[in-house]
């Protein structure tokens, strides 16, 4: 899947389903600190990623994911 499409899908579900302020969404934004994503949001994100991208997130694979760009990188490697 192309990177632009991944970023578009992620941005859309962050704004519409997780209710992140669209103005805070940037590649370098920290998921927890800047976007305010907490553990309950992460549970929703796991379900959304499975629905939209067709794979399950494994917690151990997310240890280095801190920014929105990291998250999109992770999705990109899983959808190749």
C-alpha cells in the first residue's frame, strides 16, 4: 500500500474515531504526548487497523513506535 494512502487512512480514523484534533496531526507528533492517545484509544486503534489494513497489531512490535511517522512506518511494513 502506498505511503500517502496509509497516512490518509490513519489521519481520517484519528480525527473521526479517536477524536484527535486535526491541527495536532503531523509526522513527528508523539502519539501519547502530542496526540493524547491513551491505552483505551490504543484498544480502538488495534480494532481499526485490523479493519482498515487487514492485520493485527502485536504489542511487542510497537515498542519503538513513538511518533505518528513511526506508526505509519509500522503499518507500511505490515502491508507490503
